[in-house]
C-alpha cells in the first residue's frame, strides 16, 4: 500500500474520465474505424468509442450496446419505470408470497448480498426508503439547497427501520432453479450502487459476441469499461477526477485489455445546506451521508458489478477496512481522503500515474 499527497493542477487534453459526470472522448482514428457515440441512459451520460476494421461494424456494435443499456434500465434496473423488474419487486413488498426472479436479477442480488455480508452491512441494496427520503434522485452535482429540505432525525430513523438486507428472503420456488424474493412491508430495493456495474458486466458479454470489435472504451457515469486495444496499440487512458477540483485529475490510469473502473465520490451528487455538503452515499448504520474521511474511491477490477458495489462499500468503510474488502475481491483500490492524501493498493500503483509535485 502506498500513500501520496497529491498536487495535481494540470489537466492534459484528455481521454475518458472516471468519476465525473461528463467525459471527453479523444478522437483517435489511426488505423481501424472508430465510432464515437454519446447518449443518455440510467439518468447519466454514456460515452463510447468502438474500434473495428470497418465503420459499419463499429456502428452496429454501438447501436447494440445502446439497445442493451436501454433494455437493462427499462426491463430490470429502474425503480421508477413500471416496466422494470425492480419496480415489480418493490410493488410486491409485504405480499408474503414472493416474486419470481429472472436469472440476471438473481445473480445481481446474490452478488450484492455477498458484498453486504462482507462489508458488514456498509453496502445495502435495500436502502430504497432512505434514498427516497433524502430525494437523492432529484439532486445533481453541487445543487444549491433550493427546495431541498433536510429530513428530520425521526424521519431518517423511520426510513432506516424499513431497510436492512438481512431481512430479504430468497427462497426456492416450485420450478427447478426458480428463486422467489420476499420483500418485507415497506422495504424497497435501490440498485443505484450496482446498476451501472451490472450493465458493464452485461456489456462485456455483448462484446464477447462481437469478435469484429477490436477495442472499446465505454463510460457510464462513474463507471468506465475498457476492452481489447486501440489500433495503434496505445493504452486506454482514464483520468481520475480530483474531488477537490472536479475539473482536474489526480492522475491517469493507463490500461490495456478488459478492465472495469468504478468511482464513488462525494462530488458526484450532493446538495449543500447551511454550508454542509450532503452527498448521495449513505451510511446504513446512521441513515446519513457516510463520513469516513474519504472523498473518492476508485476500484479497478476485471468484473463490473463487484467493481461498482465495492467502490460504494469502500467509500463508506474508509481506507483501512475498505482496502481489506477490495483485497478480498482481488480488486485494486485508490482512496482519496478528505485532506487530499491518496492511499493506493500495490496493484493500483502499477497502473496509475499520480500527478504529484514530488
Ligand atoms: P455509487 O455512485 O455507485 O457509489 O452509488 C450511490 C447510489 O447508491 C446512491 O445514489 C443510492 O442510490 C445508492 N446508495 C447510497 N448509499 C448506499 C449504500 N450504503 N449501499 C448501497 N447503495 C447505496
Ligand atoms: Mg457503486
């Protein structure tokens, strides 16, 4: 593990960025055909560059990725759209009989629950009542207080009482392999901390079925997926946002091949009330925004869902316990602390060039 005090003031002409709301794509067209596409899905900006020998193939793959992302949001992940599985699950709360899960949702929930266990409850996909109480979905980065009011302590306590992954029940259904989910009365799933990572994992499967795609980099909010290589063999370059100055970077990750990079930061969604920043990553032990001395966590992993869940969990756990959890998953981690200090796992040191003055 290594520690740095960062000093990054310069911002090179960049790359894809991780941990900021809008990334910029470098127009890199040597050899091969690259298609660049920017869109909105999961309530955030998606940017992709897809490389192949022919432009039509890159375009087709870009269309397929967009269709996949839209269908994941519409059919599975969104808690707002009444077409989605999460919406139906949330509606079923307190129903007693349980609701049959799709294979994808079963996998997502099982992996999420494992991380809940291993993080000792810091990560919890049942925080829907709390997330809705705080109205996190209506916040943007740096929103002024405006109409936002701080929920009362009693309301936070009441919402928290409806949460708790330990009360989720997954039981065997009548059909072979069928799993039923039983959600207690009042509990609501919120997959905001894993949805994008799950989408990355599904995108990897899609790219595996597009052998004509030689390289891709896809940024979805705080998550970036790299795949294959650029035609000129150059590395994928991912800028890591400086939480203290979100127009700048603390360093650059240089990667080749398949990687999932997920960042959770207190600057991604927050409101300020009376000079206090209330951000979107909640500590399930208090019901309030986590206060672990961390401003940003970046996880580097081969797998999307765990990278996303881990960046959220590690933010809440802080650098010491968070580093242990990341290690358990064989993932690399970077913690940016409130005083600007950076704590890196050994593997992360290999890939990250820290912009430092010493
Ligand atoms: P991320 O940006 O991936 O760290 O995810 C943050 C989002 O996950 C929030 O906007 C909430 O929707 C949800 N969330 C907040 N706190 C937690 C938590 N402790 N465990 C799981 N999900 C959370
Ligand atoms: Mg996350």
